[in-house]
């Protein structure tokens, strides 16, 4: 991938290829985008300790999550509509993740759904679940996941309402259910994207395809699927889900220690410390600032994931040192897919893995395991507050 050295390069490449409405949808955060910026600022404020004259060699980047060995400590989180950013976007991410030796998490709002991705990638992705108001619809979704052989469900709980993302309001993203002249103009300015994605008609969300009540085309379906989400999520729904799902259950979107303890007590196998990439509660905390408290709240046994603003190997190292088991990245995978399909996602895995490896070596460490054991001693004490 010529000229692409890091995630920022992918972000710029994606913006050059995507119609503005989608580039803004991916990048944007809620209201004044304060939480969005804070995720990055707090990661950057942490300073790592440089240690020298130690044997380092080729570092071991593997981690073990509830008995499953993964080659890297990071991977793709659930991002809706990947197939809108590039034809077969979900498949590109799933294939690259399989090759990298980590799971991918398929969003409920995917163009290619569970059946398709599992059929063509020889690996079953993890599945992200949004609860619909209709319990029957939820049972159906769980049944599909069971049949396909899904190992983990990520139950997203931070979207009882969809927050306001002003870039989307300006672009008319939520109000769109047909292709307007203004949108056609944007598509015309991005011919490579248009030819690729629109070649077989406007994409459909697989979960909604063949169901006229959700409308036609991904944009209308997105709006209708979102409007049907359960707005009154409660802890008893989590307990219910626990009794219906025998596989791993990970609760995604927790930021408060009391909620984390309650998730553990409700039978969750793990949690994702997440503020939805700064897209929901504005003026909230950064996710990195909550990792240590999260580990204390849930204890050593549960899986601890974190996401939100992770762009560099150094960011990933910081989360692991504070107690996370695994880091999810959202936008970087969307940007890679938009820029260059599966080869681009392979490239993202490759340079981020290299960044993690080099950082470990320069800290005098030989493995992610050693880093976890080192804990807060990985940091210059004055940068921890
Ligand atoms: C364009 C976009 C779509 C997303 N769609 C979903 C989704 O369908 N389900 C979900 O649980 N989270 C979704 N998220 C949130 C991500 O899973 C993740 O929490 C967030 O993107 C992490 O922050 P990062 O993008 O800075 O890495 C989405 C995020 C973005 C940017």
C-alpha cells in the first residue's frame, strides 16, 4: 500500500474516496465532539518508560482470551455498514482478521450479514447485538447466531437513544431514505466509490433484506432498524439474554464501575469499556481513563476489552498495561476498507502489529504477558493521575 504508513494516512485516503456523507458519518462524534477528542488526548498524555540493555528478541504478541489464543492484542470492533464504504467490506475485514489470527466482530447493521460472512470466510465472526423492541426478533437473531456457530456476542448497551452527530444532521444522513440530487452530486464526485458500491444496486442491510417493513436500500433500512431498537434497556434484559445465550456474552458500552460490577453479577463473561467512539454521551470520560477501574471492578477472570481513539501501537500497549486484555478499533478498519479492500486491512494489521512489537522492545519487554505483569510500572509515574 504505497504511501500508507499509519492510520492517519488511511483516514485521508478514505476521505478522498468516499462521498462526504459517509466520510463524515465515520469520523463524527456527538455534539461538540468533546468526548471524541478526549479519547485521544488522554491516550497521548500517558508517557511510557524506556528501558534498555535487556534481552528482547522477537516479541510474543499473543494473548489468551477465555482459553482462545489470539495472535495479536487488537482487532476490529463492530462498525455498521462496512459494505457501504466498499463492496463486500465486511468480508474483507473478516478475512483479514482470520489471517491475522484474531476474531472480527460483525455489526447488527451490516450489509453482508452473519450467513454471508460465515459462508465465504471459513471462519465465524463474533456478533454484535442490538436489542429490538420485539423479543421475537431478538430470539430469531440469537437463533441465527447459534446456527451459524457464533462464539461471542457483544451486546451493545450505550445506544438507548442515538445521540446527535451534527455532521450527520448537516449532511441529512438520518433523514435520507432515497437518493437525492445533492447525494447524486456527491456520488458523481467519487466515481471509484460509486462504480464499486453501486454496481449491484444500492446496498441492503442483510438483516433487513427481504423485509419490506424496513424499507429498501441501506439508508432507509438503517433508519428503520434504529427506530425499532429497544429504548428502555434494563438489567433484567441482560439477565434474560444471559439465560438465552450459552456462548460468551460481552457487554459493550460500559464506562461506570457500578455498571461494570452489575454486568459481572448479571453473568457477563466480559465487558467493553466504550463510549461508542465519542458518538454518544458528549462531555463524558475517555475510555483509557477507565481501564484500571474497570479491571478492579470486574476482577481478574472476566475479559476486559476497550475501544475509542486507538490509532497507534503505543495506544494499545497503554491499554494492556492498565489491565485490558484486548483492544478494539472501529474507524481505522472502516478507513482501511474504504481505502483498499482486504489488502488494506492486511496492511493495517501488519503495521499496527509492528508498532506494538517495536514499542515492547524499546520498553525492554519480550511479550504482551510481561507487559500485563508490569502494569502501571510501564508508565512514567508523573503521567498517571
Ligand atoms: C461508523 C461507525 C459505525 C459504528 N457502528 C456500530 C455498530 O453497529 N454497533 C456497535 O456496537 N458499535 C458501533 N460503532 C462503535 C464502535 O464499535 C466502537 O465503539 C468505536 O468506533 C470505537 O472508537 P474508534 O472508532 O475511535 O476506534 C460504530 C462506530 C463507527 C465509527
